[in-house]
C-alpha cells in the first residue's frame, strides 16, 4: 500500500524540515514544492526583488504535473511520498494544486493524507527570517509572513483523513511522529 502525505502550511512553518523527519519514519521520498518552483523561478530575477510575472505559476504547475505523472507511471507500487504545498484557503491556484496531488494518489491507489501545519504568528515570523531560506529561493520577508498570518488561512479542504497540527511549540521530530501516528490510523487495518 502506497501513502501520499501532503504537508500544507505557510512559508516558514517547517514543511520541508518536518517532511525530512517524517520521510525517515515512514520510509517515504520527500518532494518539496520548491522542486517544482525553483527550476522556473531561477530563470527570473537573480536578486528575487522584482515582482513575479503574471502567469509564472502556470509553468511551475506544469513541472509539478510532470513529476506527479512520472511518479504514477514509474514508482514502485508500495513507494510512499511526502509532498509540501503552501496552499491558502480561497485561492483557486492552491485548490488546483491540491487537486493535482489528490488525483495522483487516486491514480496510484495510494492512501492520501493531507496535513495542515499551523504556527503562531510570532514564531512563524522568526522561522521565515532564517537567512538560509534565501539560498533555496524561499521567502524571508517577515512583514509578508505577518500579514499572511493575520489575513489568510492555510488551505483547509475537508478530507476524511485530514490532520491539523499546531507546530508552534513542537520539534520537527515530534511533529513528524504525530503525523506518522495519524498516517497509521488511515491505513487499512492500521498497518
């Protein structure tokens, strides 16, 4: 049985860090959202200061779909995957991205487990400001992070196997362990 875990959360919440911990706990391959975004974003403004061109996300969506198509066509039947997505409630593009993951899981007959990662505003601002994030083309803008925390909600599409986890005060390993325990309950016969 294959498992697709989708970690949803605002930039800086720790999606990739938690995914790496979880990957070792459930023997899964991690596919970070920046794998889809960075091949396209690296072609643009090197400083990362210019506004992104309208329509750029259409190209990253194509990269994402190509990766998902390759996974459904070529990965072993019991291969597990952990994906990350910075989905926002009410955003059509976020919903379409979510649906790409759902469809890929359906095509593989994989158990799909969406996990919303939440974090308090001040802690999220602290995390997003880490300079190492810039090297991976990840946002480090504290004001945007605060604004997002105040005005937006992490994507919350109802799903029978969904989990919402506040990671403000938990370590990545503790968060990953909680997710692993939830994934086990989603498997047929809890295995």
